[in-house]
C-alpha cells in the first residue's frame, strides 16, 4: 500500500503543471553612462500621467477616466505640432507614468493597458496604411516592422512612486 501511494505521489508530481507568474513585460532603455546629463525635453512633448492613491488617473493634472486614456494618448502622440498643448511629433512624444505607493494595482494595470493599446492601435493603423497588414503580422525584426517602430516609437517613462 505504501508503494502504491509513493508511486501515485511521484506520478502527480511529474504530471502537474505549476503556473508561473510572468509579470509585466517591458523593454528597459539602455543604462546611461556615468556623468551623462539627460537630454532636454520640451514640456509640450511630455504627457504626465499620475495614478494617485485613491485610484484616480490624472493626465497633465486633469482627472481622466481610465477608458479615455487611450484616446488622449493617441491624440497626444499624433498631434504633429498642430495643437500647441500637445507633442511636436510622434518621435518626440514621451508618456511619463507615475504612481503613489498606495495606488490600487488593478487601476495601474488598466491604465498601462490603455497606454500600450494606444501604441498598438497607432502601429496597426500605420502598418495597414503602408503594408496592408496589421503590425503583429509583420515579421519580427523586419525592415517593415522597424519602419513602423520608427514612425511610432514607444517612449514610456515609468517614474518612481511617491512616498
């Protein structure tokens, strides 16, 4: 009886899969060199998003519902210098995200999904217009994919949380 129990235990240990938390996949920029000053950034090219401890999303200090973040980010990135309050061009647009230590995790993830979704939609639209396919259908590391990334570079700054 002990042998059978031992064999069953080994069997279940071998065939059971364990879910591994993967986290949020972000590509980090290269580390700056020592004594290197950060490049100057025009204020209009920086979209500040703050998720406070109450779970409110503030875009440039204006309360914004999470479901409107994507549209505002897209408008900011695609402005091309038309509105003096928004970015000069997509390659100069930087989205800065900041949180408090007590920020609700689900609100932060929802807001981050909206920002990433804005870039995904812009890249899909550009790929459709230029190559007749969605961005995800382009070959990895191809010239076409690189051209879309150059058109809409994903410049997201995630700042340290407030104390």
